[in-house]
C-alpha cells in the first residue's frame, strides 16, 4: 500500500513538473491558419477619411509626431511606420553596466533594495515631503575589487593575452585577469562547450541579420562586437555593443514599423523568435559554466531591450488609436480600420496568444483590469487631495492622473491604469513635479537586479525523492518578473504617455498641462526610459526627417525594393539595427 501511494505521488509530481516545464518553454506562435486569417482581415480596401500624399502608386498619411501610414491608391493598408524605430548609424550602444560587488546573489538583492529605497524617497513627494537626492548615498558604498569568483575558471585566447602584454602563445588558453574583453576572446576547453556557448548568438544573428550565413566560425566576428569594458577606478564593468566593428554595414531599406498589414503577425513572430533565443540561453547559462553565463547575460540584455523597445513604441501607437476611437484625436483612418489596428497591436503585446482573435480578447481583459485599477487609484488620490486641498484630473484615455497642489503647482502624473502596490499600497508615479532622479535610480537598480537574477538564479530544481528523478522547472522569466513586473507595466504606459505628450505639445490633443509643463514631462519621461536602443530626444527630429526621406524613396522606387507589399510580407523586421 505504501509503495502504491508513493508511486502515485511520484507520478503526480513528475507530471506537474513536466507541465510546468513545458509551459515555461512552450511556443506561442500563431498557426499558419491564424496568420492567413489575419491577412484576410486587412486584405481589402479601407477608406481613408483624409487624403494623403500621393507617391508613385501609394498614399502616405502622416500620423501625429512620428508615424507614417502607407496604403495603396485603391485603399489597401500596408503598414504604419514609426520614424524613430530604426537606427541609421552603426554607433556603439551601451547595453548597461554593473559593479563587481553586485555580480552575486547578495549583489542582486542589494540592487533591488537600493531601487526600493529610491522608490520610497520618491513616494515621500506624494506625502508632501521634500526628498533629497543625497539620501541615495548609502547605496554607493565601495567594495574591494577582486577577480570575480564566477570568472576564475575562464580561459582567454592568444589575442586577449597579447593585449595584456602576454606574448607567449598557449594551446590551453590563458588565465583570466580583471580586464576588458570581447565575447570572441574566450578559449573554450572543448569543441562541445564552444558550439553550445555560441549557439544563442548564432540564433540571434539569424534573427537580426537573416540575409547572412551564420555558423560556429562566422559568428566570432559578430560576437567580437560585444565587449565587456573594465573600469578599475569604479570597480565596474560596462557592457557595450560596439557596432562600429560590423563587417557588413548595409543600408536600411525601410524604417521600422508598429503595424504591418501585409504580414499582420510580423511583430509577434519577431518577438517569439527572440524569446526562443532566451529559452536556449536559459539552458546554456548553467550547463556550460562560466562561458555560458557571461554569453547569456549579453543575450538577455540584447533581447530583453529589443522586445521592450518594440513594446514601448507599440504603446505609443495604442495611445493614438484609442484616442481616435474616443473622438479625442483626429486620425486619417476610418473607424473600422482603427479598431482592427488596435486589436492587432494588442495581439503583439498578448503574453501567450492562442489564435488571431487573442488581441481583441487581451484588449478587452486589460480594459476591465484598468477600469478596476482606476477606481482604486482615484479613491486613494481623492482621499489625499481632500486632506491637502489638492486638485487632480484624469487625462490620456483616463489612464493617467495629473495632480496639482493647493497653489495649482504641478506635483506629478500618476498611473490610473495600475492598481496600488499590493503591499505598500502606493500609486505608481510616472513623472514627478520636482525631479526625475528618484525614478531613474529606481529603474537603474531594478534593471540591473532583474538582469543579474535572470542570468544567475536557477529556474529548475531537483526534488530529493528516493528512487525518482523529479525536476521542477520554473518559468524562464520567473526571477526577472519577481523583480521587474510592475516596472514593465509602468514603462508600457509611459510609452502611451510619451505619444500623448508629443501630440499635446503640437496642439493636437489636450492633457491639461501648460507648454512648459509638457516640455518638462517629456524630458523626464525620456530620462526615465533606460533602453540603450532608444533614440535620444535631442536627435529625434533629425532621425524622423531622415527616416521619412528613406520611406519616400522606397515608395518612389529609388531603393532596392521592387514591391513594397512583398517586402513587408516576407523580409522586413519591425526594428532593424
């Protein structure tokens, strides 16, 4: 009897572990049938309520500050391009950095605690107390600079050794010293470790540069672009994507897009390909130590911020689409197309879409959540406003609350679309009326803590059950989500707020803010968005102008593109680098 029960429990645990692990690594790609159904939804003419610029056989409609919709002369929609998505140069990208002392489990929690400390200081503003930036100084304490224990087993190749002044070559590699290096300077103990360590980057290169051929040998040139720069004076490392090293610096054919009506599933396919790279890296980081861990950290940083940036810009489009549906913003599209376009953007942001209608379902469920959140947030802010004689106003599709003090001085913008924190009960603040320093400090801490947790904390555990080998697999993003879930929600909403502020500054939309307040809000939102791929605010106008020129040349047949519909349907990436 005991043995029978033991077997039942073991089988149950095994099935549970299998399902959990399967869920963590399952693909959420849409079926070919669903992709075709999406294409059919948009494969018909939609009337444009405003005439656009005629270029060759196309109509170009500028939408707001940075978007450009393209349709055929017959009214078939092709895409909505974001004129700030694609990079037009091969400049270096600073992916991030970390202090040597933070490269550990203790360091992860230190970063998280310092981020929470910055958040508490920022929330004092909501309690009508003046915070001080110097209050964050306790998170800047130094630590002894030691060769990282995690990297003590690294072996480096002769090229790295030559840069360190070591002229003697070694078939067994060289012992690592605290210094700068690129991912192409590792000496792998065996061909098996080399192949498996390089595999995530081969997959990444295939997604970003599909026109080139990538294998274990050719990938070294790509990996050489990724550098770990050592700063001994601050006892830190800086992660750099040195794109100036690129061998094939090809010119872009098109700007990036947030909506692709010729291939409606393009954005979600792009994101899923990147997520699968992370799944592979999740295995690599623990199995081929320490090479896998360092390579995985770069993979996570590159892929996480690629998806984050596309989500951020899709949110900017969502804000305009939803404002158009509420008749608060003038769009050149007819209402049926606006509604379908909103569903399509939400489909790309759906956590695990099951079919082509998943976007509409996710949009509906998110609206229901936001309605409940709005009621709780307004109740909390109203109570504080009555006590301090403040005033507040719901703006931006009722997702944001502008708060002013008793003298009508701007205090900040708070989220009405995220419920108050489940434990601390604070309301998420997007923009402070005093300073962006605390929001930036909070984001930096959470970002580094999330990256290190994702890289070094295991997502699988063996259960010590006699006679049975049971492994419990946590979802791949479990530790990262534990640290950064609320931050990710805030960032998506701040994408919407950025778009609304841009339109308000151009007098096409009203947010109840003065011109000076709008300029301040825009700068602080830009400062708080810590994505290495984002175009700096000061160069945005120049990038928009150049991308618009590139798009017009493509429409006019002055580039390599022969058929725009075919190009969008097969080859284009939402965000090319």
